[in-house]
C-alpha cells in the first residue's frame, strides 16, 4: 500500500506534469486524427481540384478506410472552393486549435 508521502509525491509530480508538459502531449491523439483528416482533404482536393463538402468528405473517408466525420471533433468546414479549416477543442472551453489550409499551419484561437 502506498504511504502518504508517496501519494503526496505522486500528486505533486502529476500537477507539475500538467503545468509544464507541452499540451501537445495531452492532445496528441486529436492532432493525429486531425492531421489524417487534413491529408484526406488534400488528397480529395488534388483529385477533384476543389475541397469537398461534408457529405463528400465523409464518403471519401469511408472509401479510404478512415472513420467518417462524426459530431465530435476534429471538425471540418469548407471556406471557399479552394480552402478549408479543421479544428478541435483545446485546453479550455472556447479555445480551439485551428488548421487553415491557406497557411497550412495550426493556430490556437480563443
């Protein structure tokens, strides 16, 4: 059985880890799922010379053996015929990590 000192030490380590560890460690699964979605959208865009609507993207994902879009994130939104955004909730309520195809980069947005 763990002693009180061991419990306090482990608790302190966990708090320190949460405070100083890069958030990407805790959101790595979301980043991986989102990057997979970005690659699929880019593949569709290369094939069809435009970004897909949500229905087309879900069908394309299934065709490629990837889980289709659900109501949970990562989320997708076509912006124009040539650009899109992918995002997921990040760290706190109202904060998201957003990938913009025009910049091909992730940005934290409130």
